[in-house]
């Protein structure tokens, strides 16, 4: 089975998507011919040549260094030749010299601006690559297969400049079954990474050690509390984490604790069932709860698909403010393969949101019983 990785970033050499060399040459030739033709017809060539000086500026914003240097050199050559050949039109040589100097100066400035732009883009790519590497260590690539389940899905931070979002997930094999975590850290971007590290680190350290889900949730809550105490010392904001922890074993019923998270969905045959789970407080806020975390049970028979999502899906909005109809969309896609369902839902939500992307980070996991158990 091919491994699905998080969104792949372009390499530094692919950061810029310039026009092809032939496109640049054709565009420059067409503009030059148009300016020269209009100048000949209007007998105002000197003034119309000023339009050519905008070519290097446009190239600096769109083209590579080599292309920008070509456009700047071409523009300077055309202007200088035109100024020299128009010697008999009675225009003072000072005007001609100023035009030539201005063209050369703007060409040099355009080449420098292109150099700076490419440097900034490649630096941004290096930063994004570092963030993506951090994210891959936080969130393991999907799919993940254990003796109990096959977990597949999609994670998208949505905004191009925010590679590390607030959504988290993980899967750990324990002596008591496979434990699946999905959560949403309050806040977005790099400031939420610390809390994400705390929760996932605690989950990986204790999921295979604690025999009960309540003890596991207590450990996760304590990790967020510790993180918040460190954050307070450095002046950062305290955070909480909504989470859903599910334990799947050989039995047809699974255990789950909901810490203020989006409810799961069970897809079986042509039906979509939302288990009734007790909604507890998010991780980090347990001391404010009147009662401890509660373990619920619900049916998850062989052949069914368990869908876990974050609120990035349920809170997706259209241009008119309407929320994405998750239930209706699931009912239309209940027959899809579990490996295809998360991506289909995500793509449909993007289409529903439209160009303005009125939705948050999105994590969608499909959990299917492992074929080894069937």
C-alpha cells in the first residue's frame, strides 16, 4: 500500500514558477514592436520608449534572474539604439542621454530587485521545509496499520503560509488494543506546536503503559497543564486541547473518551450513526470539571468505518455563512472506500467554502478494522 505523506513542498529550485524562455522572448518582442510602431506613427518615439522601461520591472516580479537580465539588456539596447538613430529630429542630446541613463538605472534596479525577491522566496521555502519536517515528526505519515485497525486520512493546515496547524492525531498499539487520538490545539501556527508536542509526547509515552483510558486522559491533561505552566513563565498564552481518544480491540464495541471534541461517525452499510458520547472538558481544564472523564462504549463491528474529524470540517462555511453539511455529505459518500473517504470529504469542503476558504485546519481520519482481524 503506498504511503501518503503530508502536503509536499516545492524544492527551492521550484519556488519560482517563471514563464518559459520562449514566452519571455515573444512577449518582449511583441511589446517592443508595438512601441516602435506607435512611435513611428505618432512621431513621439522618445516618449513612447518610456513605456519599455516598465518591462524590466515586470520581469523582476515574474521571471528568473537570467530572464530579467535579458529583458533589462534588451530594453537598454533598444532605447540606446533608438536614441542614437533619431539624431536628426532636433531633440536635445541631454534628453537622449537622460533617457538612456534612466533605462540603464531601471534595468540594474530590476535585476537587483529580482535577486532580492528570489532570495526571500528561497528563504521562505527553507523556513517552510523546516516547519514541514517538524510537522512530520509531530504527525506521523498516513496510513498507519496495526494488528487492530487501518487508519488513513488527510491533514491540511489550509493556509499556504501556515504549515503547522493546531490539529493533531496519533495511533499507538498497546496491550489493551490500538488507541487512536485526534485533537485540536487552541490557537494556530507555530505557537500551538508546543502544546501539540506536549499532548502527542504524553500520548506516545503513556498509551502503551496505562491500562485504562481514564488514566491515559489524566496523563494527557497533566501534560497540557505542565506546558501551560512553562508558557506562563515565558509570557506565552495558556492553551487547552480538545481531544477524542478511542480504544479499538478485538471486541465489536470500542471505548472512547470525548474531551470536548467533535463526535465521531460510524459508517456501516448505507447508514451514518453518531455515537452518543459524554462531552467532557478539553485537556488542560480538568481541574474545572465537576466530574472526572467518562468512558463510553459504542458499536464498531467489522466492515464499519469509524470517521474522526476536527472542527475544521464542521465549521467550514460557504460565502453566505452557511455551515458545511457534514451529515448530508457523509450520506452521499457512505459507499466510498475508507481510504478515499477523507480526501473526498476534504475536497468537497474546499469546494463548498469557495475561493475565500472560510474554514480552519482540517484533520479527517478513517478507522477500519485491520484485515488481519477479519
